[in-house]
C-alpha cells in the first residue's frame, strides 16, 4: 500500500525527501526574501493495515529551504569581517573570519 501511495504522489509531481513518506511541491514555493528562505508545502502519507482494514493517513507539512548557499554566506561574512571591520588586513581578518564561520555553522 505504501508503494502505491509513493507512486501516486510522484506521478503528481511532488518530490520526496529522504526515506520518510513526505512529499513536497517544488513548483510553487512561498518566498520569504527577508530571511533568504522558501517554504515548500507538502503532505505526509502513510498506509497502515489493521485487522479491520486499511487506513491511509495524510497530514499536511512544510519544509523550509534556504535560498542562500553556505558558500554565499561565507563570502558575505568574509566581506564584512576582513574588508570592512579589519580594513582589508588579511593577517588580522582571516582568523577572525574563520572563528565567525565556525561559530555560525558548527552545530
């Protein structure tokens, strides 16, 4: 039953992320420009077989997708720290930039 649900969702143009039965509409995301994000709406579908029969459970869900890559963020941080705060002094700015990148992305 789950295979049929996955096939039906795929045929409608919805994308599945990972192994979980969650399918998202990539054709009409909601853009949130001030946060550099998109919201993809979708469905979580699961079929269960009980002694009384089969049940199909469908829930709505959302996926938040960043529109900016990690590399873009690192370039922006470099420009801010090395070029602006350290006035182009790479010896002083690069260690500060590396620390800021670690703080932003680790964890």
